[in-house]
């Protein structure tokens, strides 16, 4: 029972990180149709921003060094969102409707970002220490402790998810995004500045991935190829949940994270991944639109 509880806790933590990574992709890929292979590197940039803020606080503000995480959250969002905005304005805006070229271009950009981080921070992984207020945990039963850091990651993922839902459902930007995703030409005819909305929403999706990097830095070491580990899982989550559907992204993130961690002790991490991928393939064959289909308009 204790081992099962431990795997359950790790499954929720993995699901929280996957949700943060996939939320941004659900926007850029699900609503904009952009196959962004550099999305994982936005996650990595958020994690390295957290590391840089930790080092900076340790040198400049040693008396309040533990508060680095509070400053890292908005900074990681801004850094990743800025890189995403520049990427959309300089490259992706010229490739809409050309998925193969977009895939190749963003894959090349991901390699550039990885090598740039290697030059700045080195090839070795770096450690981000959890602040003192996240040390320890809650004793659920004898031999089973729920760490505060994992509780914080789960709560953080829930807050970010709620914020994304509010943005998409309750703001003018969200209304414009939904209009564009249903019928881009008609939205443009009605005065929606589609180019500006594309830039804003791509920056938002990248910034959310940066927040995922902050969460991930509290669960393990940070390395240049960190994003490569999560980008494929993020695409699987978006497709499985239903392209452009927030509820589907949440459900598939929880399912994928829990199944991965529960299968690991039975079949090993590699075989667990294979089993999960097989399940997803069978599901998509039966229901190609995913768990929740996105409503759209038929264009004449």
C-alpha cells in the first residue's frame, strides 16, 4: 500500500508537469495549428531562468534567498513568452498553412536554443534547490510522506490551468482566439487583427511552458535537453484529449501521468512508455478526434 501510494504521488506530480507543458501546446498547436517542435525548449528556458534567479538571489540577496521562487515565476513566464513572441514574428508567421516547413524550422530552432543554453550554462545538469518553506512534507501513513514541493507543483498547475481557462473564456483575447480557431477568414472580415492575436497567443502558450519549467525545476535537475523529454508527451496529450480542448488536455495529462507511474514498477519505465503509446494509438484509431472534439464552422 505504501509503495502504491508513492507511485500515486509521483503520478500526480508527473501529471501536473505534463499539464503545464501541454497547456501551452494546446494553444499553439490546438488552436493555431502550429507544430512547434521548439515547445519543449520553452519548458527548458523556464527551468534555467529559475536556476539563474536562484543563483542571483544567493549572491545579491542572501538574507532572502529562499524567495527566489516567487521572483522566478513571473520572470520565467516573461522570458519564455518573449522568445515565443520573437519566434512567431520572425519565423512562424511566414509558415502558416505549411506544416512540414513549420516542423523543420521549429526543430532547427530547438537545436539552436539547446546549444545556446549549453554555451551559457555548460553541458552538465544543474540543480535548483527547493526553498526551506517547501522542505519536508505531510505524513499520510507510516513510510509514506507527501512532499510539500509536490503539493506546491500540483496546486501551481491547478492555478495556471484556471488562469488559462479564464483568459480563453472571459477575456476579449480569448473570444478572438475562439473566433479565429473556428473561422479565420470570417474573424478577419469582422475586424479581428489575426496577426496580432497569433503573436499574443503564441507568446502566451510559450510563457505557460516556461511556468512548467519552474515546476519541473523543483522535482529534479535541469539540463539543456530537458525539453526533449516532454515535447512528445505533450503532443500525445493534446491529440489524445482533443485538439484545442482544455478539458481534454487536463484529463489526458492526468491519465498519462498516472498510468506511466503505475506501470513503471510492473514493467519498467521503457516498457511502460511503450504500453502507454500502444494504448494511445488504439484509442486514436477508434476515436481520431480525441476525448473531446473541438467545435468548428464549415467554411463555404
